[in-house]
């Protein structure tokens, strides 16, 4: 059996999303900047997609900027506000310790340019509070950037409350909503969001396309110089097929959100409850305030990498943290941020589901994962020391 349980890394494209691309690859392939009829047809499709995406978040079409994905949207959003902050002598930014690297590394770059960055503690539950944000805001704060839902442990942040605090203080609020878009309800006005990043491939759309919402009145700066595309804010011929497909995937995800979440939650809870029975294991992140799709656990005495390789041999596609951290031997910064010690953080497993998963696949994982954990522990010198009492169990 092959089980794909790595939907936080990327999702399979839906049939609808694939179908939505085809006309712009085959027939309407003209450049939307061209004045001829096919070009104008492409321009109309682009305009239509922008309106459809805007509608999904309750904003205006002119507040949507298409990008090459979530990373670019995060970079552009944060750097745009930083530019303004620099000009006004406001060089303080607030974020959290467990943001995606697209945010954290952008903030690191700004730190080198003289910005002061406050990374809020997310505590063992993996949640920040509006009060924490409020306390951290200073007169020189130009930006607060807090992710909507965490990509590793799935915890959902109180975005409306954080947005309200920012609005009251006159500070711009950006949220990396890449894990939330299409999975949680978003209304940028109701939730006091000034800027928001999304990525199509996290909701069954294509890779390499995303969007940045920017509330009107906030000045956007270019990352990519070039033509007048995206109202002069991002040079480069538009990825029409990708953009139209993203709009369709997003509408579809939102239309079926409640139904999908209900199905996914039922499977996820059964999976999480079953795996929790494995001794000396712990669930990472708050159990309630989390995406319905996410399970993240640590198992004492084993290496996450070995676990993934063995699960892969059993046909289970999982992850130890984010796709971006695997490949490096450093433990996940997210697990460290919620206070997991290094040796525990190394033994992590993330399973992320979607509506295409089945109850049979959950049964299969509930059979294989405890077996593989037990197998690896039997071979582990660390586990032997724990069992013989030469080391103390941490979990
Ligand atoms: C996947 C992801 C990104 C990056 O999006 P890309 O489109 O792959 O660049 C950013 N933030 C979060 C929370 C993500 O999950």
C-alpha cells in the first residue's frame, strides 16, 4: 500500500486544478501584455483569476499580487514593510520563533541590516497570544508577522486578536497563511489582516504560484525588476496557467472546506489517538488549536531519519519536520521552539492528511508505525540504555 501523508509539504493537484490549466497551455497561450486578441484573452483570464482569488479572502482584486509561491510572497511582504520602516526610522519587527524559514531567513537578513527582531516564545503548546504581541510592540515597531497555522505542528494562531492589537497600535500585520488558505476560513477585513501570503501547491493547486494580499494604502516594493506586470510590482510574464489553476483550486477548497475538514479530522483523530498509545511518545503542539490534518509526534530513543526511511519502505510518505529541514541533521527549529530537547526533537514524525486519504490508509499506518518504532528501538543503543535505567526517560 502507498500512503501519502505529507500534505503539509505539498499536495496532489486536483483534477479540477489540472483542467483549469490546460486552456492556457494549449489555446490561450499568448502573453497577457500583448495587444492582440489572444493576448487580451489571456489578460482577461488573469483579471478574472485575480477577482476570484480576492473574493476568497474578502478583499479587492487590486489588493492581490501574484507571486511564484509562498516564499516569494513572504519575502516581498516583509521587505516592503521593512523598507518603509527604514525610511521612518522604525526598525523593529515582531515575529515568532517557529515561523517558516521564508520568514525567519528574511528577518535574519534584515537583522544584518540593522533591524531589531523580537521572536516571541510560542510555549509548549505552540501558540502565541495577542497579549504577547501587545507587550512586545514599541513605538519603533513597523511590522508584526505571525503565521496563521504552523507547517510542522499545525497549531493555529489567534490571528484576529493579533490583528486587532496591531491595528490599535498602528502597526502593519502580515500573516504567512500558506498552511491555512483553503483549509481555514479567512476574511482579511474581519480578521484585521494587512498582508497575507498563500501558495497554490498547499491546496491541490500547482507548484510555483502563490499570492500576496496587501491592504490598499500599503506600499509594495519589487523583489523582481522588469516589466509592468502586477501593476509594476513584479516583473516577469505572468504564469497564467498556474494563476488560473490556483484560483480554481482555492475556490474548490473553500467550497468543500467544512466537508473536507470533517472527514480529515475524523481520520486524524483516530490516527493520533492510536499512535499516542506508543509508550514514551508525545504529541507536539496544542491538541485542539491545530489543523485538522496534522499529527506531529516525538518518539524517544529513535532517529526521525531512520523512521522515515523505514516507513518509506512500507510505502508510507511522511516527514520529520518540514520538507525544508530534512536533509540537514539539525533538529527542527519548531520542535526546539516548543521546548523539546535535542534528543527528543530528533525522533519526530509529521503526518499530514488530506481529503484524498482513506480510513484504510489510517488502519495501515496504525499497524505499521508502532511496529517500525518498536523495531528501531530494539536496535537502538539509546533505547537499551533507557530500558536498563542507565539514562532517564524524558517522555
Ligand atoms: C510551504 C510553505 C511556504 C513556502 O511556500 P512555497 O510556495 O513552497 O514557496 C511558506 N510558509 C509556509 C507556512 C509553508 O507551509
